[in-house]
């Protein structure tokens, strides 16, 4: 069982790897500094989108410097840092799949066009296939059709799913997926609801 | 748009995955259909009127505006943009150059001229109308933006770096969505804009009319709205940053005769 789980994780990581994106340039720190100076000069704050969003963190810096392929030691160290900051809630991580479905459908949140009272979503369908009933799904990320049916809903699986949504960079440093918990986009409860959407046997994702 | 509503219904009903191929065919059929009934020509006509209209403190029209081929020379001018302009010593795209002419010829303030650059279905903006007219005057001319001048080369390089630069709370770059073959957001196909083959048809059809919301959209708007969806702050209109990205895309996708303004979903 344990072994099967590890194999599955390895397979998922391979499917989510960010590698074959057209010639992402490796740039020098000086070039990055130049780009960052241009951003600071040519952007202005609007709505909730403050200029502080232009400040790169260690993950972005590493991925930008190395064309999304940082040296393994650096990647592992930063992934561990990101993982340590997830703060997994105690107990079951499975919320309400029906609420999760609405969160997966919603593309709102953190845009300057979103009002302060708008509830953020996960934008999941923009990139992933989830329920077989929803044909309008993106393909930037892997299909998650039957996610829980294929993998079960063990505590390890719940933790992996929660963590992956909270901070995908904790598992694959230059993953293209947004860090939905880490960035403050989704709340702990919303992520639990998404975990339910992916793992609950009653969810259309697993039908 | 009724036809759009019909398509939405078609998509909503076409639920089974076995129908995916049919859905794609339906979308292609729909795209052909909307191109045949596009109101782009009306935008071009209104743009021509505005081009000739006396405006601003100087009470002159834009007819003496030099878009690169000499004052008032419009035939094929858009196809050579962005390019370096000696008088401003800056690389400029169409909108940046129009703004320059509004300020220098018509005596208008930058603030006034940029107060409402992105319009809506009811009231398109002046610069949208003008863009439609001027771009239309390049139909049939191969796209050949400037790339030889050192500042043009620098704009291309900066644009390339910006294209791949990941930033903001969602860690996105342009390449996050436009970097892999055959990808979609929802049902929308995403061209790999860093490759000539995919960039060419894009460069040859912008600016464009958008059927889904009945709005005419410019390239400055396109970049602005991508950054909005990337959860970034807002780029300054007609800034060196937005011009650099347009330069990178235009040079990457040069060579195809202009056949816009296009009609998009």
C-alpha cells in the first residue's frame, strides 16, 4: 500500500513537471534586475493589485534565474521551505465537495477587477479537467478526472492533495500551478472543500 | 450576439467527451461564420472620421501624423510597427505613436488623451476606432516591424525577457499560458507566442473585434488584460514595457501579410 502510494506520487510529479515549455531562457542576475527595474517603473497599483506584488520571492527568483530548471540542491532546499510553511490542519481534510465544485468553477480572486467582497475561486477548470460533465475545461494542467477513484482517500492522500493545492511549489519548485493557499487566494476551508471535490467518492470527479 | 448564444447552447449540450472532436469542428464553423458578419468595417469608417477631425487646443486633425512613412502616409504604415521614431528617439507601437501625435500635433495633454483608452460595446474609445482604421490601411502588406535599430533590438530583447519572467501572487509569466503546444484555458486555444508559426496569424490579425462582448480590442488592451488575469498590478498604457512585449511578439510573428482587423470569438 505504502509503496503503491509512493509510486503514484512519483507518477503525479512526472505528469506535473514544468519542463517542456518552449526555450525558457536562463538569465543572469543582472538581467533579472533590469527586468525588475522596468516592472517597477512601468506598472501602477490598481484595486487590490498593489505594487508589492512585483517583489520576487526566493522561489520566483530561482525559477526565473534558471529557466524553470534550478539546480537540484537549490530546488530541494526551497521546496522543503515551502512545505514547512504549509501548516496542515489537524484531522480530516475532506470538506464539502459541492462547495468545492463551485470553488473549482470560479475564476475570481486577486484580480484588480475583482471587488473587495468577491469570494475568490481556485480557477481549477481554467487548466484542469475534473468532472466528466464539465466540457469547458483547460488543458494547461493534467486531467484530474477520477482523481480520488484512482488514488483512494487515505490520510496520506488527503495531505498530499491539500498540500499540492495550498502550495504546489513545495512539491515541484517551478510548477506552473499557482500557490493557492500560500498566496492567500483560498482559505483553509476552501482548500478542504477542493480536497473533497477531488477525493470524495460522491463527487462527480470520481463518478 | 445571437450566434454566440447559439454556440454557448451547442457547447453546453455537447457534453460527452466523445463529442470533443465535433465541438472543435463546431467552434471552427462558428469562427468562419463570425468572420463573415464582422462589423470591423464600421469601426474603420468611424476611425477615418476621427483621423480627419480637428481636435485639441491646436484644433487640428491627425492628418499630419507621421506613422513612420511620412506625415499622413497610412498605406502599409501599421505593418512596419513597432519601430524606432527619430523625433521621439523611442520605439513606438501604433497606440503609442497615435498618443504622441495627439500630444505634439493637437496640443492635447497625455492625461486627457489617455483618460479612456479602453472602451466598451456601447462606447468604443477614440484610439480603438483610430486603430481599426489605420491597421486596415495595411491589409495585404507583410508585417515587418523594426528590428535593425539598436533601440528596436533592445525592445525585442526586453520583451523576450518579460515574456518569460514569472511574477505576482500566482507566479505567472506570459509563457505560463503561451508556452506549450496545443494548450487551452477552458475552451480557448492558446498560441505559443514565442514561436513564429503560432505568432504569425496573431500578429497579422490584431487589433480585432471580439464577438463575445461586441468590443473592439487593441494590442495594448490585450497585454493589459493578460496582466490582469496574471494577478499583476496594471501596466502603464503605451509604456516602454508594453511596447517591448509588442515588439517581441511582432518581430517573432513577422512576415505574414496583414489581414486584420481580425474577428475573434
